[in-house]
């Protein structure tokens, strides 16, 4: 499209080929940024701030490259609101396995949550106790009324 001339071979790109690769990567990055709604700085290797008005509203699902949605749940840990990916599914899995809210379950919840989420080592105890409390509430909500 840019009329840069011969690209050279796959093993040895010409100057035009290298320029074509650079243009293609910039256009691809711009397309991905548009799809994700975030801007990435290749120079700093971080996301750059976007206009707050352009930010998406509160998310209730995280999306994956395959297009499926992964539910999230926001919980408060030591006064901080934390969004945990897959927490509703983890709770469902533990409930289906007949895991009761107890210390062993708290450890299992924490280890499973750590598969999908970053948990600071120094906050693991706070996460475990909060996860256990949230799971107990989840179980109480799901318990059949007699």
C-alpha cells in the first residue's frame, strides 16, 4: 500500500522490507489498542493513560482472546476494592465439590485464586480470610430454603 518497493527475501529483508515491517507493526498495534481500548507505549513498555471519558465503564467480565467472558467479582480486602478474575466460577467449583467454609477451604481458595490473579505475598492471610468470608456468604445464598 505504501509503495515501498521490493521487500527482499524472508531471511534478508531490504531497507524497504524493514520499513514495511515497522509500518505493519505500528498499524497492528494501533488496531489492537483500538480493540482493547488501551494505548501501549512501545518505548516505555507500559500502557499509557487514556482520556477518562473514553475509559470503559465498570466491567463485570474479563475477556479472553478466544472471545469468551470470564466473570469477575469485586471484594474488599483490608479496605481496598479488589477485582478477582474467575472468583464466581471458583466459588461454584468449590460448592459443587461440597467444600464447606473452613480453614482448609480458605487455603484452597487462595491457591486457586492465585492461579488467575496476582496476590501479594504479604497480603495472603488477608486474602484467605476475606475469601473464606465471601465464600461462606456465597454458600449461604445458594443454600436451598427448607
